[in-house]
């Protein structure tokens, strides 16, 4: 994982990455997969499709956003409002998203079992439950590998995560791990050489680095050595790329920034739009704080839903207006939902049995709600959906075959959609 925060323990930070660039060559983890799909993926790369995942860390109370139950004991404080999709209503605190619901579909029958944050995050990012014998690549990593231009043809990472750590590439390797931006709108840290290494000294270090990498490859050190060389070379190209302007929000006018919201989520959504315009294949934008065991309605109406509404509503509207929504998939989801029952602290607890996700763009038929829950939201009563179903739908929209198979380093077959789940793309979204 590449991140602007050098304190993040998992994976490799950008500071660490560039220190290696300036000093020495270290082997990246050898858990790489057998590349057998380059020819098959070439068509997908040319189509230029992309995906933006809006990740709601903590488990959002979707019963208070997308599937309200007015009049029920579990219904809470909010009222539903009409949207641009006839017959589809959402929270009164989401007027901007309501105006673009014709582009979006609500999946009101998610039932995913995993109600632990870590396990739920893993399952919703990969479509698999955690397994000690396998590091499954995330939706972002698979999309980056399948859709992204070759490393030498595009200077930016194919998988960028904004205000969210994202989930790693598993056996797909370092080249497809998320590049994390913690503070959208601020200058990207650690993209200049260390002090005293500019000019001739930097060129000498890079030349030495190249010789060492080439020797590793010549010595038969495997795919890891080749990836190491490619990623380092891409880092140097990124440092000097004009495409870095996509990260800079200074060129956007004040009215646009205010429309998206002057907060990290709003700025992240604006940056996501700029990144997919530039050609980045997958962008994840995070909005945290949804773990509302206490005072959930106060948190929703004063911060969470207003921030979500401005950022998401503006993003969808702009993508549609610019003709980008036809090739950009939008996915909204979290770790799980929250209990229909309101606890003694005016909060809702963890709940994976019946909740909602949202999807749109990239050929998805918007303006509808798929599936139903009962009158108090405690059970799915129509069209139950699990994480593999959502993964299959995302991959179909992006043009990635759901039976795509990789081979792991130890020879195990891996499918981008769990074949044991018998998952299929949600047909109603493509009719």
C-alpha cells in the first residue's frame, strides 16, 4: 500500500518507496501471480472504463438513508422524500442525491453475514470471506490490473484511494496496490527527491538502481524483480508527470468546491472526478464515522448525510453532464448495515442481515430499487443479495468476465468472483 501517511503500518509508504529509490534495491514481496491474461485484457484497457467506490467506513445505517421505515418502531427520526426516480424515496437529508437518483439503483436486499468491521470490510472489497491461506485482491486491484494502461504508458497509479486505506492487491502484487491520498487538496507528500539528491547525484543513483534491478532479473529472481523495476521506473515518471495536476484542486473555482463540500469527502469526490477524467481506472473515496452506536440521528443529520449528499450528488451530476457516467461505475457501500432496533443510547449496532448498497453508471439501469426488506427492516423479503453478487455486477459493468481466472504463486486457481457462491450479475440492472 502506498500512502501519504508514513505512520501507516501495513504495506509500504511512499516515503519508504522513495527512500528505496534513492538508496538501494530491496526485493518486493514474492507473492505474485502467474500472468496469463495480458492479451485478453488488452481490449478492456482500450475501452477506458473506470470505477469510483464511495466507501462508508464503520457500517452505515442504511435504514436511515436508502430504505426508510416511517411509522415503524425501528423507523427513527427521518422522513423519506421523493427522488428523480419515480417511486423511489430516500432520506430527507439527501436532496442532492435525490435529484440524480435516475442514474442510480438502490440494492435494498443486501445480506452479507459478516458483521465484524475487519471481516465485513474484507468481504465487501473482495467478495470473499477472509482466509488465512489466500490474500484475495480487492475490487480496486483487479480493476487496476484488468483496466489500467500498461505501467510504462501511464504515469499515475491505476488504483488511488482517497481518505481511505483501501484494501490491498493480495497476490496481484505491489504494482496494483492502492496509492493512498490522506488529505485531498493538499500537496502530495514525498514526491520530490530527498535533499541533496537532485540533478546529477539523483541520475547516478537511478542509473545504479537500474543496473541492480536488471541484474536481479538476469539472475532469475522471478516476477518480483521485474515488478520492482517497473514500479521504481513509474515512480520517477510520476514525479515528473503533468498528470499530477489531477490531484490539484486549486484550479477548480470556489463555487464548485463549495458544491462538493469543503471537507475531505467532498474534496475526495472532486478529485475522483478529475482522476477518472485523466485516465485512472479505480478511485476509492472514503467517508468515515458511520459506527454510530450512540446518537446516530444527530451524527447523520449534522454531518454524515449532508457531507455524503453534497459530495456524491455533485459527483454523479458532473459525471453525467460531462458524458463520463457511461464509462464510469459508481458504487456506494460500507462494511455492513446497522440494526433496525434503536438501542438505549439512541444508536444502532452492527447488522449485516438486511441493508443497502447503491450502484450506477457504466451501463447500469438506474432509477430503481432492487429487493425489499420487511416493514421494520429486520429481514430481506425479496431478492436477497450477497457481496459476490455485487462483485459479479461490478465486473460485468466494467467488462471483466466474472469467470476470469488467475493462478496464484502456489498454483491455486483463483476466480475474480467466488465460484462457490454461485453469484451472477444482478439481471435487473442490465435489462
